[in-house]
């Protein structure tokens, strides 16, 4: 696990559209900047990244839960791969093994964990999709947290992100469930 730096972002919404929220909505993301061992070359077996994703994700989730300070209601994950890498490198960090510890950390997790991966230059923001941890059809919890690291990913790095929130969008008004579509 070759981590160059970590960064934690806490976003607390108090007012939206000029209207105070009944209660603040807190979103927290943990970002880790990792060396990409496969940058600049095609490798068929990416399984070593599966374990790296598990280790780094567990580290990040521990701290984001502390920063959230209460129960998590929604979650998401993302990766930005440096320009010498592939989207599949980010997917290898996020998908095979990261879900189980994320679900355990939030105390549930019946729903899929929304995700996003892209290849980009240093400082590129990524939108981390958020969704309700137990109800994939909870429209009120379809949300996004945009994060970035100013100097990452370098061409041979990957920025890995986990994010959680204690609520949905501020002032949701588009429906509660699949039954409404």
C-alpha cells in the first residue's frame, strides 16, 4: 500500500436555496493518493489492487465515520486514475473487495454502493455519487459530493475516494420510492 497522502473533506449544508434546513446535512469524504503499480503498461491480472482497495478503503472509512459523528444514511465511492493508467485500475480498487467493509462500517448496506471512475490530470474534480445505503430507490438520497486533490493524481497515481452522509439532499421534493415512477 503505497499512499502518498490522505485528505478528508467535511461538507455541512445549513441553508439551501436561501432556506434553512430543518437539520444540517453532513457529507464526509476520505481521499487517498496511491501509487499505480500498473501505470503505463497493460496488465491482465489486477487482483493485487483488490486487496489494496480493501486496506485503503478500511483506513478511509474509519476516519470518515469519526468525522460524520453519527449514523451514515448514504454512501458512495470513486476513483480518479492518472493519465498513465486505465479506468479498470480504479475499478479494481473499488469493486471486488471494498463493498463489504463499507457496508459493515455504515451498519447495513442492502443497496448497491454508487460509484464513479475516470482517467484525468492532477486537480481534476470527481463527482462521488451518493445513494441510500439500504434503499436503492430512495430518490431523496440521490446526491453527489464533488471532491479533488490539487496535485493528484499524478500520471502514475490513483485518487481513491469513499464518501458517506447522514441525510439526503437538502429540501428533497422529487419523490420517495420506485412506486412513484
